[in-house]
C-alpha cells in the first residue's frame, strides 16, 4: 500500500466512471470485468459495503433502450433493410454497448456511494 497522492483532488464520480478508486483515483475499482474489488491496492479503501444493486442496469436499460431503438428506427427509415439485417446489426451493438455502459455506470454508483458516505458510515448503536 502506497501513500495517497492528492486525495483531496480526486473527484469520486469521475474516478468511478474511469473504473478507479473513488478515494485515491489511481487504484483499480474492478477485479475482472464487472466485479468490484475487495480493497483498493493503492490506498486501502475497502469496498465490502459497496453495493451497486440494480441501479446501473436500470440506468443502462433506459439509456441504451432509447439510443438503440432510435438508431434502429432511423436505420429502418433510411435504408429499409430486411428484418434479418436488423438482427445481425443490432444484436452485437446491444451486447457490446451493454457491457460497455454497465462498467462505468457501476463505477459511478460506487463513486456516488463513496461521496455521500453510504459505504464508510460508522455503525449505529445496536449494530444497524
Ligand atoms: Zn484507492
């Protein structure tokens, strides 16, 4: 674990979007593609309490749903391809953009939890 460099200058939301630790901005937030790591290797911040839940998926559904349906609609109006072309074109677009959107949205959610202290809150009396 190294010293924290300029911890006050890190924007937790931007760091989360980039997949970096919301406290130090340099350590990796993800262990693999979408799994949140247990602890930042740079500053030691623990992510055990970080739970993005369904928020990133719901936000991604709204953003991608409007975007892909709009693009498919424009493609249909301009090109008027057969239906199998839509299936061939939009299936990989949807799969790739889903994974591409989910990771930054999940990082943003963890950054929001860190900024508004949803993770590091001290335990309340009674263990709740
Ligand atoms: Zn860190």
